[in-house]
């Protein structure tokens, strides 16, 4: 394997290809070194010329990223967004907590025109691993006493990684996206990278289970014959609530299946029918 040294970059043989590698700085969230790489097929003179051109192009790309067109940091953009956004006081307090405890310490100093989807996804991934974004090294989270002491004997509380809930990370994503959308409107940046960044998936709603002895639906007061949900018999004599099954009128207490499933929570008008729950 041979290597040709270049400032901030190199070209080296990797089997039947040439790998172009340029140092691109440090990750804003993890602090790890980042490299831009590209593979060129072949190792002959023509392949090396293509590799030289690729090296020059990658170096120019890094230089452009290191020379921000604006000095506006994400922290300042967040403050401006909060000042101009009309939201309820309780919602504002929640947002301020997320911003001050998590978003600013992680990426607050980052210029907004250098933020990209990868940086945001890296932040979300770290928060889903550990809400304090620890460095995976053993550490004490809370000391039980002051001064010199043996943490083992003093039973100091060691740090245990606890992932941040996906719903909370999604809220932070909404805050960042809203801020960057405002920055586009204020002509601080050209585009909002949060729009293409992948956020954690929302947790699917758990199905509601009721036994045969339980009422699977509550009739709205003053509306005889109308129910908001109904039940489908399952194995073991249990009823699985579903919106596409509806009750008959209350006197009969029987159940029938609606011919056209509707959205959850829809109100159905029902009439006499055969019991489909086996009762």
C-alpha cells in the first residue's frame, strides 16, 4: 500500500482502487474526527489523475464548509425564534427547558449555515442512547457527600444511561425545524436541513383490550343507540376494541359489524342486528 501525503488529505491504494480521503473537521455533537472519502476505480496513471482532481474538489468542499457566510449561531436563532413566536406560556416553558438543557449545550454554538441533516440525526441518535449524551465512560452521577471520599463506600450514585423518549426528541426536532424555517424567512440561510433529517418514529398506539364482562364502549349521554367504539371477539373470550365494529341499540345489547370501517372515534347510528360476538 502506498500513500501520497497532501495537506488535509491523502490518496492511497486499496486493492484495485484508489481511496481519496480529506479531513473535514470534528463532529459537532460527538467530537469525533470526520473525513470525506471517495473511491476511484483503478490504480494506473489515469486513475491517479482522476484521484488528484477528486482530492482538490473535496478539499474545496471542506474549505467552503469552514468559511461560513453568516456568524449567526443556532443559540441566537433559537432566542430570536422564541422572541417572535406566539405560543402559550406553558408551551413556552417546556420549549425553553428543552432548549437550555439539551439543544444549546449540544449544538448551540454551531453556525446555522453549517448545520446539516447528518448533524441533527447524530444529535437525535445520541439522545436516544443517553439523554445526557455521556461519553460511555464510568462516572458518578451524584455524590452522597462532599470532600475526599470513597464513592464505593459512600454509595455515590453511578451514572446509568437512560434514553430520551422518542416523543421528546421529536418535539426538539420540531423546535429546531421551526427555528431554521424562520432563519430561511429572515434570509440567514438558504434552506432548512431539518426538513430532510430523519427523526425518531412515533410509538404506535397500543390496542385497547376488554373482557366480555366489561363494556367496550360508552354511549354518549343523551344519544341512545350511538356508541363510539365496539368490540371484536378474540381467542380466550376477550374483546378487542375496534372502530369498525358498532353496537346495536341499548335495549338489545347485541353487536354487529359495520359494513364500512370508519376512522377511530367516529360515532355510529345502529339498529337491531344479530350478535356477532357470540352472545
